[in-house]
C-alpha cells in the first residue's frame, strides 16, 4: 500500500473545465523521486526494473510535454514548473 501512496503523491492531476476528462502526468524529477522511494530489493523490484528499462523513453516523452507546455504558457509559471520546484526544494 505504501507504493500506491508514493505513486499517487508523485502524480499531478488535471481536470477539464467541464469535468468530463482527467489527465495525470509526472515530471522527470518525480520519476527520480519515485525510483528513490520504491523498494528495489524486494517488493517493487519488478516495477523498478520496468521503469529503468523504459526510462529513456519515459523521460523523452515528459520532456516533449514540458517543452510544449513552456511554449504555450503566458508570463505565469506552469504547473509543471511549480511541481519541479517542490521537488528541487526537498
């Protein structure tokens, strides 16, 4: 159950204005935090292995999302930037 709590803590949720859709995303910093918190020796070894195996592609897609979000933003900080700031302060 702790793994589920860690994962939920690291996901960022966003809902459409009409409430009909919900999206979630993470940032590369959050993936690193997740890998740090998971039990790679016993309970989550398979999960950690799968994340590490696919990490390059996961990060590549996250960076595309961050780039597009940054290009579309106004003068305000994006939600992704705010989330990254939280993890950099830890």
